[in-house]
C-alpha cells in the first residue's frame, strides 16, 4: 500500500516538474510542496465515501436524538419489572432507529479505523518523501517552498548554528496555523453540541445555560481543544515541515469537503431514507417487541402472585 501511494506521489511530482519546465522554472523550486498539496487533495477525494458516512452518522445522530430519548423514557417503567430484558429491548429499539435512518455505529467505527490506517500511510510517505520521489536529494531546490525547506523540521533548523532565530520561527508558522485552525474548529464544534442540547431540551434550557457558563465545563472544553491543537503543533515542529504542510492542507481540504457533505446530507429526503430502510427497521423492532412481551408476561405473573398471596393472607 505504501509503495502504491509512493508511486502516485512520484507521478504527481513528475507532472509538476514538466509543467514547471514549460514555464521556464529550471530549478523545479517548490515542486515537492506543490506535489504534496495535490497528493493530499487526491487522497481526500478518494476518502469522500468514508467522510460522507461519518458525516451522515453525526448529523443523523442529532436528528434522531428525540426518538432515542422517547425510547429511553418508554422503557424506564419496564426497568423496574425486568431491568435485564428492558435494557436488551431498549438496545434493539435503538438499533431499529439507527436502521431507520440508515446508519450504524459499528460501520462508523470501522470507517474511523480505516481512515486512521489510510492517512497514517500517507503521513509516513510524506514524512519520507525523498525515499519515494526519484531524482532528488536532501537539499534539492525542489524541497523549497516559500523559503522553507520542507524536508527539514523546525527542531532541526532551530539547533542548526547557521540558522537565525527568526528563520527558525518561520518553520513553526505552518504548524501554528494548523494548530490555530484546530483550536477554533474544536471550540466551535463544542459550542454547536451545547446549542443542540439546548434546542432538544427546551424545558431544561436554564440548566443547560448554567452548565455552559460553569467554570469547570468551560475549562474542560477549552482544555480539550488546547490539547488537540497542542499535539498538532508538536507533531508539526518535531517532524519534517512537509508533514506540517500536509496537516495544514488536509485540515483545509477536509473542512471544505465536510461543509459540502453537510449541505448535501441536510437536503436528503428523509422519507425516502425511511422507505428504503423500512424492512431493516421492522426486523429490529420485532426483536424489541419480543422482549417487551416477555416483560409484560412477567408483570402479569407478578400481579397474579400478589393477588394469590393477598388471598392467602386474607
């Protein structure tokens, strides 16, 4: 798999070099960086089915939240009679609701794992680009992009006696921008979650607002966002600048794709989705109804026993 991706990167590099030759750029300066950007774009275009599935799962989770809550409330009284069967029935009903909307938590989990493996391979290729791109050395002008050698890390440049502090800080710029984008997007995502909770629990809106304003919740939210962006910044300066360029490009491309997919998913015909998944929905619902019937029978048996005991005591 790595070899295939490496060959794709090399083909893109050759194409960029040919275009530069026609433009009169003999040194091929910046060709590797441009190749990284195009390569990242292609990878994310290939990954659109996975991103679509994940976005659909996230959006549908918000839409069907009321049905999940209604199902939970429905089984609350049954928990007192037979908690084990009631929990199983509730689980089947939740699966039925998932099936109704055409999503699956297991499928979403698999998608996340596949994306992680997929992009980890890409990550390794870009970090060792000189092993896959034919005909360039460590200090080749092709690695230069905006005065930055993307085959070097910010840490390497910082400890280089020949480099000034200002020059070293330039190598941190890409990582800093990526970390800032991550920080802002994570905080915005957390805000959207709170807003969704408030809209779904209007009767408890006051409590939600109190939680939002509580110092502990705000610190937790900001801490998580700060940690994730901090990790990205650390990776960006620790590894080659090409990796930081990949992270920045990937972050921008993913946000554009996510926004496009969200717009498309929000315009899907929900009724058609329900119609398409009706059979799967009914199959899961029947499983839940079997357990409900068992609980009802147990309730009746308990009622009979109570009557018999009262009659004996009388």
